């Protein structure tokens, strides 16, 4: 594992991603210490105040400090996304492991439930569930979790199906290990490594869902500081005060980009088969292009 991390650290994209993620997490954790302002405090006298020593990024249309709201928005976004990832992984692991290991009726029933959730686009289904549950941070977390767990369950099921017939699993059966012991000690640790990669790649996707729902007024509601809410509040002032949209938009872009870069690096390092397939595909494509060029040259010469 140390060799893997050394290999990862040599990559510039990984260092950039880890630095950005570290700064984001630090800003979210220490937001009260980094800014003396209340993110909800309104001061109409400082409406649209420019950036300066008092307000690093200026103030919004209600005189609220932009830097403070960005810091507390990072806390809201990370908190919600982490809870969503934990919920999705928990449900996906449970359903996928039971379905893949026991098979039969259990597998059939659980996979049909998965098929129902996979039938609908995740964002549309999340909007429908929020319409049933109501707006708010808790309901956003529940809605996005319920719309994403089925995909993870499918992946876990396929991994468990490939692992349960391995010789060491059969040996564990012969030695008298119970099904729960086999799942907990031998199967799930191998599955978790794959899910770590997938969940890292999915963090940016989840954050876009949270911000998108908040932007539409279906998620976290004003005046709570959240990046999607900040963009929604500032859209009326896009021409005169475009920085009100630029700051939260840049924060979302940087966060999603950082987690995607880290996830791709983890995938390339922990799953060499993907790199091998990519190389083989590239070689095959290059060979096909060379063959097409040779054939084209022959046609031109004949003419």
C-alpha cells in the first residue's frame, strides 16, 4: 500500500487534488475561526460592498460577507455529501452482498427492487422524492441516497458473485466458517477497495446533485449558506455583480475537479486492468489507423 501511495504522490494531479481537498476540508472545519462574521447576518448598509480588508470577497445583495458564506457553504456541502456516500455505501453493500452471496429468491427480489430504482433518471427521481418529503438538508440527503444506492448494489453483487467461488472462500466453508464470517472477513474487504474508487469518483456527482436541487429551490433553502443557494440568490444580479455567481461556481468547479482527479488516479493505481485495457485499446486503434492509411495509399497509387 505504501508503494501505491508513493506512486500516487509522484503525480502532479494527485498533489493538486489532495492540496485542494485538504484546503476545502480545513476551511469547512475551521470556518468559525477563519471568519468573524455570521453567515446569516444581514447588513443593508454594506449591500454589494466591494472586496477589501474588512470583507475579503465583498458582500452580497443583503450585505452578508461572501467569504463567510463560502466557508460555511463548504461545510454544508461536504457534510451532506459525506452522509450521502455513507448511506449509499451502507445500503449498496448490504443489498449487493446478500443478493450475490445467497442468490435464488433473495437475489431475484432484491435485484427487481434495484431495477425499479435504476429505471428512472436519478435527478428526476430525487426531485420527485423531495416533492414527497419536502425541502431541507435532511430530505435532500435521504432523496439522493435512495436514488443512488441501487447502482452500488449492482456493482457489489457482481463482485461478490465473482469472489464467492474462489478457492479460499470454498476453503473457509470447509473449515466451518459461518456465512457472516465469510462475508465480513473474506469478501467485503475485497469489495471495499473497489467501492473506495467508485465513491471518490462519485463525490463530485453527488455534490452537483445537492447544489442543483438547492439552485432549483428543492434542496437546502435560503438563507442557509450553500453554494447552490448562493448561485440561485445571485442570478438576478448576473450582469451588474457577476462575482456573486463566480465565487460559488468556482468553488463547485474546483471541488468536483479535485475529487474526480483523485478518483481517476486511485482507479489507475488500484485497478491495473483498466490501464491495461486502455493501452490495448489505444494500440488496437493505432494499428487500425495505420492499416487504413496503407489501404488509402494503395488506392491512390492504383489510380
